[in-house]
């Protein structure tokens, strides 16, 4: 796919999926789309554009491909250790009810993981856990509590599996005690306004294909959406190179804390 073909394809993708490729790294996206279009439409960008605009199933499949709806519970377990043993206990000591946002939550593994940890650390407290994603289909599945495959649960112990899940039809579904603690909503990180006053924001492995400009803007908005002293939890392979300019202090490989002096103009 050459640059001109990519430019012509971008509006069709936005119309059919809601994904604006202007916010993504063009070279990486062209490489990803080349292989995908070859499989789906024989390599013709025009045939592909016609397909996704006329066939909702094809548009949904493309959205799944672009938004990388892959996750599992306690993904990268070592990255959760500081959150579970240091950050959440610190936040719970400050407040009996935390406000948490899982941004780009995919199929719900991440916010449900947080809910399970909180129930273990401080049972029955009225925390507010918001979980959002661009893809309405995965939001609906997450809100239903699954079902999840056994492979999604590989990082859980047998005791956790028995405590938090019900087995059904060869899969596993989150039990109602945990499911009711998370509120799911469709949300476009690049277009929609952010709420504010969060104690913890989790956005892991969501923005890896975004342009550097889009990442910087998002991270500034995440910082503004946190309370002073709140934490930002990102993927283990991600880093905030300009963390200090956004009011963050790095606490560990995946955790950043908002300082007290941030101007919050970008929250909206």
C-alpha cells in the first residue's frame, strides 16, 4: 500500500469503525493493514474500502484487529505486584472508597482483576471502578462477565478461580459479587471527554500504535484526570519519556504518580 492509497483508505476506516488513523503511527499501521487487506480483499484497498463500508461484520472484524482486544487476568503478573502490595494499600489508607478507571479495558480482565484485588484487601467497600473501551461488542461481553476461556485465566490460582468464577459450558464467568463492582461504558479515548478525580487510572498496552503526539496529549489528559497523589498504571513495555513535564513521578517500571502541583486544564 502506498501513501496515496493509505490516505484514501483512512476516511473509509473512520466511517465504518470510528477509528481515526490520524492518531496512529502511519508506517506501523500501513504494515499491519497490508497483511490484513491481503487476507481479506486480495490486496486491493478499494475492494477493502467497499467491503468495510457495506458489510458491518467486516467493519467489526477490522475494529477488533485495530483495537487489539487481547488481554488476560493479571497480565504480566510481576507488573501487578507493586499495585497490589504498595499502591492500593496506600490509596486505601487515604480513602475508604476509591475511584478507578480502566481505560481501553478490552474484554474486562483488567478491571475485574482490580475488583478482585480490592475485595481481597478491603472487602465490601463502595469503590467506583469505571471500565471503558472503543469497541461496543467487547464492552457488552465484559459487562456480562465473560465467558472467558481457561487460557485467559492462566495467571490465577485454583483458589482464585473457585472464589471469583463460575464454570459454564466449558468457559468461566465472573461471579456477580465481582461483576457488580465494575461499570462498563463505551468511550473513545481520542475523541471523548475524560472524567476527573481518579485515584488510579489503568491504561496498559492500549496506545502502542498511537503517534507520539497522540500519546503525549492522552498522557497529559490522564494526568489531569487524576487526583494529586493518584497513580497511572501502564504496560510493562511502555514508558513515559516526558513524565516530569506532565506532573508525573515514576515509582516503578509501570507505575507513575501524579504530583501535587499539576494544572488540570486538560481534563475536559
